[in-house]
């Protein structure tokens, strides 16, 4: 292929081109052809392109003018042929040799490199022309700012690629969905009326009761499809996806046989490539004339629409199935948080209602019982009364009551119900979006993989001795090539685990030291607020550390995944998700795990405490237990993470980046203002932030799902706060996609991928975590054991005295006793140990082992009960709704009928053609009616029908085999159907 002639076909538009006829910059200059895709590049060092004739080796090969087009000269054809017209190793070698000369020529090293970039762009665009795309760009390439190349896919290219990609399109045949009858129908009608105020004002949002049959596009069956206009048959998202597929597989010889636009962007040949939005998102004019982007902005991407359902079908149509599934999943998750929030509020309300009748809290607050507790620190701290911790005990009952056990079981079943409901919703969407039976798209290698593979090939070529031996091994990378990356991955992840644990330990040391320092303060107010101050400040420090490490771990996960050199984008995304989830999970939950399962369990006892740095005692739980501290820790981290990430990271940082981009572009905007040319849609879209994938959005919700499910026994209000956050999060993400991001390529996806497996694993893990929280962190099991084994009255009276052990103050180590002990001889501390007068003084008592056995038994019972109920729920709820199964069967039957009817019509047509043939040949023998009729069976794919005569040669020649594919040439001459069948859609009751 010659580059120069191809380039001559590229229309060139002057900088002062006429205004667009329609679409405000969505069309070529003729106002008819849509801009399906835009390629952006910068003309670097434009003033130095005209170098002296003797300094550059490039000018004798291809003449290039300032706008990057080939001159119409004979020399350019021959020169271009060297780079693009050659095939095989010659073309590759020419490109390689030229690249080396380009880098070596001239005094300024960037000029030949930029010239090579322009040659690569010209070759790439010429290959796009050969693939059938139409290209337009401005005549004058700016010395500053970006230059744009617009691409348009004509109808034949769209048809060809749609057939290759097996894109499903609606046919003319439709059928009516089966309506419910009786009580179910009346309830559905009432529900639709109640839901009417919450529905977005979107056309065709509900599919009514009619559905068109869909079938993979085929150029041989155009008469089957409902093609009213070739310009609108494929929507803008589909057109952009088709052009992207062409861009992705187009080869460029000058970059050593690299494939696709992604590689060229990675090498700096292009800056960006993206499809255009459907115009401005602000509505100007009549509401009836709104485009899809404006409808999404008005009905979906506004905070005032928080109470409405999402227009999921329109989201899918505009952004593609992958993004549509994300918002559908987020909507289902948010919907199911409503019952969880209601139950959580009821559980919390039960704690509030019973706090004044809770006997253990009343006993702790009763000053008459006079429980003298052992000092909280050495030397500086004095003995204290348990009644001073009354507030902590009452607050602990709000979350540590019998209802929390029920709530933990409920939330474990809720997680299973959520996953089952999502599976059904996902299958329903797959059916309505025609995703059933789609095949995975073939993926091309990533740019980094190609680069590493090319370097490996070059190394093997230099080693001529082993060339034959290694020829079969250089078409892909092996585990040996990835081994250094794997080793770095393992060591880096272990290091970051250590960093996370170090951060948690650092906060523990902070709490211990600050507690000791505040306890030695002479100010009584400071002494009284030690626990509250230390807990609050430590949690805030934890939150800040978590947010900082979150950002660091996100960047490190990308770097580590790049080191593994994944071959495709899917492999890259899955490995990145696993690493990022692992690191962020440890980062977010490590402080919570410490408070729930480790705090206070290694502190020791009076007279034998465990010390840090030989001076500071390990911290203990509050008198009311560690559950209240776990609740504080969980609530502050969850709320702070959501508020800060939503308000600062998701709103503030993008706006700051936008401001920086606006300031950078201010200079060029002032120069363009002189031209008085309004910015086109591609200028506006290029100023938006690029789409970088859904991983951050999913990750944020998955971590929140962990807060809601893993430790929900300690914080029943977690679903409520998650619900409030998600109501805002949906609109925030919607606004970001509609107004702040470039339009992503519409990607097909059947499901949410690896995220479902992560959710399922976390749901199962939450059962174990909640079982241990209830049994080991809360006082639920000790209370049951006391009430049914040790209480003489069968009530909770005396429970506090039962849980406190005795310590003889004379057994304090020297230098650790309080300075003024007075006449106190015995103090109490919370533990199950033998009293000092026992032969086994300070050893674990029988009550301790009894409570431990009960705790372990509860974990086993709780886990097996919830797992069994989860299996029952999953078994009772079928994955595929019954109506979807019926409709799938009906669609298959109707499609078979459509194609059999088409085959029959083709057979009739070919029969009539043969009959005319025989009548025109008087010497030929015509079969008598009823003789020699082909019998349907082995050689026929036609349905059984009335006998029809078929002309044959008189000599008993071979039978004519009729196949549908053999008669595709006659499909455009099929006579019209009868009037009663020539409808735009045929309705069949289901």
C-alpha cells in the first residue's frame, strides 16, 4: 500500500471552516458524516521542523508539510512505499533503520524523533483509510495546543465490523410479553402507580409489553432487520466501539509490527483517542429535543434526582454494558441496604429502650456496691471506683445487647440474599440487553507486553548460535521472563503488610504513652478524660494513616502489576484488583481487627503486667468491654473514609486538576480567541479527564461492604450510614461520568467479573468474623453462662461481681504500687482468676474455662447455623427467573420460525427460477408433477411442506443440494410478502 495516495484522500478543513450544519461539532465539515472517534496529538517543536536540507536524513524519503499531510508528488509515493508498501521483514527492517537514522541525525535530538512520530501517524492513518474509515483533520496544525484527527465509519464498514463482532441487533419480528393475571396483575398495577413518581422521565425506560427479537448482525440478512435509517441504526456507542476495534488491531510497521492505538499512545505518537459525547450536557432549547447526554444529566446526574430510579437502560446505551452493570449493581446494593438499615435502627432502638432496665449497667452505676478497682497505670494512677465508668457501661449496652446476635445472623443472611438477588438481576439485564450467548472478544497484547517481547526477540537475534533453538520460544513470554517481577511482588507485598502493622503498632504506642502522660497530670479534668481523649485522637490518627496509605497502595498495586507483564487488559485488571483489594483490605481493617480480637488480651494482670519498652503497660479494654471501642473505631473510620474520599478525593481533587488544566490552556485560549472560532465538541471533550476504569469505584464500595457485613455486630447503624453515603455516591459518580470524564468506549460485559467472587468471599468471611465478635469481644456469652450456670436466682443480678477478680495490693511489684493506697488491702480487676487466698492464686479459674468452652461452642454453632440457612436461601431462590427462562425458550422458537420461513421463501424463489429456465429450453425434459420431488431429510434443510417440482437433467444427474447460504445472492430480489405479513413487526402472544 502506498501512503501518499492514501493520504491524498484525507479531506482537509481550514481553520476557519464553515460552522457545522448540525450537531454542534459532532459531524464532519459536510454536516452529514458523524465523527465516530477522535485522535489527538501535539505538534512538538513546530518552529524547528524546517531544518536545513543537509542535516536531516528524512527529507529525501518523504516530504511533509506543516499539517502532517503528504505532498502530492511522485517522490512521496516512492518514499512512502519504502515504509509502508513493503511486506515482511523488508518493511520492518526499513522502519528500524530509519528510526535509528532519525535519532542520530541533526544537532537537536528531538526533531528527528518528532519527524518519525509524524511518519508513523501518517502510516497509521493510511492503514485506517485502507480499512475503510474516513478521516478529516484541520488544515493548519497549531504550533501550540492539540491537533485533532476525526474518524468516521461509513455504512459498509459498520456492517462488516458488526458481523465480525457478532453484535446483536433487533429484527422486525417482535412478540408481546406474557402479562400476569388475577391477583398478581392487580398488585403489579398498584405497584407501578405507586412507583410512578420515582421513575425518571426517559423514553422507553420501561419496555412496555413488547420485545423485538435480536440476532447477530449479518450482511446477508439485512431484510430481517428494522433498518429505518442507516445513520441511526447503530447508535453512537456502538459506532465508537466498532471504530475502536479497528484502531485496536491496525498494524503500524514503523513501530516494529506493534498493533493498535494503545501502543501508539504509550509510545507518544498520539496523546489521546476517544469517542465524542453527544453534545453539551446542558439543555438549551426545548426539552423534547434533548440528546441522551442531556437526558442523563437531567434525570440521573443531579443530586435533586436522588429519590428516582436510575435509567439503567439509557446508561447502558450511552456508556456500554460494563458501566451499565456497575451502576445496576450499585443500585441493587443500595436498594437492599434499606431493609438492613431499618433492622439496624430497630436493634439500636431496642438498646436505647432497655438501657435503663439493664441490670449489669445498673450494677456498674450503683455507688453503693463500692467496687474498688486496681490502678490503670503504675505509680501515678490511684485506685478508682467502678461507678465512675457508668457512662461507658450505658453506651456499651446500646450495641452489646441480645438483639445484636439476631442482627448478626440477619446480616449474614442479608449478604447471601444480596448476592442471589444480584445474580437474578444480572441475568435479567443480560436478557434485556441481548448479552445471552455472547462470546468473549479477542484481546490484543498490552503495549508493555509487546515491548518486552520485542526486546526479547532482539536479544535472541543477536545470539546467532542459539537462534534456531530459541525460534519457537520468542512468540510469548515465559515464567522465567516474569520471575523477577514475581519476586519483587512477593517481597513488596510482605513489606507493605509490615508497613501496615507498623502503623497500627505506632498508634498503639501513641495510646499507651499518651495515656500514661495524661494520668500523671496534676489536672483532675485531664485525668478524668484520659480514655475518651486518647481513643478519639488515636482513631483520627488511624484514619489519616489509612487514607494516606490507601493512595500509596493504589499506586504501588499498579506498579507491581506492571512488573508481572500481563498479556491482556483483562489479565492486568484482574491481577490489579486482587493486589489492590488485598492491600487496601489490610490497611482499612487492621486497626479494627486489633481492637476486636487483640486489645486487652495480652495486658497481663495486676502484679504481672506486660510492658512495652520496659516502661509502659499494654493497654486494656474499657470497663464496659472492648465492643464500645470497636464501635467508635469502626464508625469514625467508616464515616471519615466515606466523607473525606467523597468530598476531597472524588470532588475536590478532580476540580483542582480541572483548574490546573484550565490555567495551562489559558495562554493558548487567548491566542485562539483572536480567531473567534467557537470550541468544537472534540476540544471540549479533550479538556475533560480521561476515563481510567471502574476499579476505584468498585473498590470503594467493596471496602464499604466489608464495614457493613464484617463487624456489623458491633455497629448496627453501619447499614444506615452506608445507605446515606450511597444515595449521594450514585449521583456523584453519575455526574462525574456525564460531565467530567471523556466518553469511554462501550465495552461488552456479561457480569461484574472478579468482583462477584470477592463479594461472595467476604460474605462467607463475615459469618466467621461476626461469630468471633459476638463470642469473644462482647459480653453476650459470659452473661448467658452466668445466668444459666452460676446465678442463684436465674437473673443477671450479681453478674458484675462475678466477672471481677480479687488482687492483694501487697503483691504489687516494687515501684508500681500507687503512692497513696490508704487502708485499701484488696482491689478488683476484670478477669476470671483465682483469688489471692486460693492455693492456685491468680491462675485462671473454672469459670474462665467454662466461658471459653461456651464461646468456642457458640462460634461453631453460629457458623454452621448461618451457613446452613445461607445454603437454604441460595437453594430456594433460583438464579434464573422463571419468566426469563420462558422468554428465552420462546425467542429461540420464534427465531427458528423466522429462519425456516426465510429458507422456504428462498426455496420457492430458486424453484421459480429453475422453472423459467426449463420453459425457455424446449429440448429439455420436464419432470412430471409428483415425480422426482426432493424429499426433506438428509440433503435438505427445508421444513416438510407440499410437494413441489424441481427441474433436473434428463440423464438422472446428481441431486441439487439446497442450502440457505447458497442463495444469499438472491436475497435482495425476494418478492414482497403479502400485506398482512408486511408489517414492521409481527406480534406473537407468549
